C-alpha cells in the first residue's frame, strides 16, 4: 500500500514537471514566432514592461512602426529611460514616423474626448521628459530646444513644452524652470488657458 502511494505521488510530480516544461517551451516558442500575440497577452496580464519588449521584438521582426512606437511609450511610462531614449531615436528617425503620426491624428480626431491633441506632440512630449531625466545640467539646453521645435505655434494641448514643464516643476528645478518660462514668454505662443497655466506653474517653482 505504501509503495503504491509512492508510485502515485511520483507519477503526479512527474506529470506536473512535464506539463510545466511543455508550458515553458510553448511560451518560448510563442515568444520567438509570435511576439505580437505575446505583446497583447502580456499586456492583458498587466505586464506592461514585458509587453513593451515584445512590441520592440515584433518591430525588429516585421518593421511595424506602430510596434516601435508602442515599445517606446511603454518604456517611457515605466521610466526605463535609457531603453526609451534608444527606441525613441529609432522612432524619430524612422522614414514612416511623420505619416504614422498623421494616421494617429486622424484616428484621434474621431474621438471627441481627445480633441486638440496631437499624437506627435504626445510622443515627443514623452521623449522630452525622458531626455530631461537623462540630462546632465550641461545638456538640458538640447532638451529645451527639442521641446520648442516640436511644439506647434498654436500651443496645442499636451504639447512637448507642457510635458517638459510638468517634469521640471515636479523636480523643483528652479534654474531650468526659469529657462522654460523665458522660452515660453519669448516663443510667440498664444496666451491660451494651457499656456497661462504653464507660466503660473513655472513661476510658482521659481519664487518658492
């Protein structure tokens, strides 16, 4: 009887081990052959960082710029800044980047909730925040130049200068906030509600 129980338990353990090995193998095969499916699967599990890596893997496999953009956004949101900067550089230099942004704007335009936002402005805003976090004191000028260049003249919602203002204000970076404030005032932007809010945020940090 005792021997029979041992055999039964050994069989159960062996079966579980085989199932586990097969599951791991299947996961690995899916990762190699279907990174796009794994990207969606891991995202559904809340594994955002892993999902971003699969998105990048799918981009390298298929060249799909949408996957590259997704991989950058995930990295930026997770504050994996070095990875995000590398992926943004590839995205920004991609020959289909501008067209892809225009296509996203067309989709956004159909959603009244997101009216006034630019996809390119959103992505470049994330990049400005990433670059600010990576920047040493001597290289923040480049970040500011980038944010100004990518902010449209009509100062749309969610533009890179807004994103950079939020990041610098949160860091209580008084000196850089002064530079941002001066750049906004001299930028010829319309004094919209968002513009005035950014000026106020910066002045609050400057005069603390």
